C-alpha cells in the first residue's frame, strides 16, 4: 500500500493508494496525525506493515506542519524499512522540509 502525506497547509491530505482523506487538525496536528493515519489504515483493513512506500509533500508550506509531517514519514520509513519519496518522486533516506523561505525565528531577548 502506498501512503502519501501532505501537511503543508492547514488541511492535511492523506492518500492510501486511491483513497484520499482530508482533515483539518488546527493546533492538534502533532497529537492526532499518527492516530489519524492508523485509523484510516484500519478502515482499509490494513496495518503499518502493509505500507510499502511513502511519498511526502515536502514543501513549500507551513513550517510547523512540514516539520511534524516530515518527522512522521521519516520515522515510519526508517522503522518499516520502506522507500521514502518527496513529491517530485525522488527517493531520500530522510526528508528535509522545503519551507520556501528562511524560518522566522525570534531572537532571544537576553
């Protein structure tokens, strides 16, 4: 089963083969994304071991969304020992998000 994940916008897109699921998590993406994927796998009578390939929309997009999504797909790819592709179809050992611009990080106050 191929898994595609896009967390670059407020609406997360998950595809399992030809089935597409969309969900808005707001500020709960980090807490609920993994369970969302698991629930959709079970709806398709599948489990983690049935995933044979992962594709991730690596950006540009939301800094936080991309970081969370990349963490999930990198971990799954490593633990399941399956190929990991970016949205261009290139295989990577890990996905580094493409934010589209430098991160806007506040300077320390002290």
